[in-house]
């Protein structure tokens, strides 16, 4: 099975042939961000790097959308949403709700976290889990804070 990055690169060619400028622009921007992140980290492109970079891009798009809405820029909101839809297809389905809470409770017990001071240990342990690619760490952080006294 092709990696996420290989799929993304193949989809750039497909979108170019279809003359889908929105998709081509979104995917080329993502490709450049992935390559830049690999160079900055001085390591080859791997699945974790691709997912982390795409999550960051999607978060930036969400933040920008909020600003565009405040500014009354419907044209930019529409373009932003189109790019968001293209990129979210490459992200794994996130753990949410009860699944995330159960995983956080398991990790808290495993590391022996007693208070909010141990939050770093819990988040660090979550990042080492096989499910890390499916975790939105912003949400996970809130769940950890709620579970620790």
C-alpha cells in the first residue's frame, strides 16, 4: 500500500491532468511544506512527518478561516474551505470522545501521573503510542487536564 506522501504526490499528477487548479495548488503547497519540514528536521520524509505537517496545515487553515470570517471575506473563506477539504482526505481519522478518554486514562495509569505537573509525561507517552497519528494533541491535552487533579 502506498504511503500518504506517495498518494499525495500521485494525486498532484492526477489533478494536473484534470486541470483542477484548486487541488493542484493545495497539494503542491502541502508537498512543499512536507519537504521543508524534512529539511528542517534533517531527516527523510516518513509517515509521521507527513501526518504532522498536514495536521499543522489543516490547523493553520482553520485558524485563518476564523480570521477571514471576522474580516467578512467570504471569498477567502470559500477558498480556504476548498483547500481544507482537499487536505483532510490525507489525514487519518482522529480518536475522539470515549476512545480518546480511555486511551488517556490508560496512559495516566501507566506513567503513574498524579497531578497536572505530570502532564508532560502523559503527553510524551501518548506521542509514543501507535495511535499517535490519530490523536489531536490539542484535544488530548484538554482531556489530560480534566482527568488530572
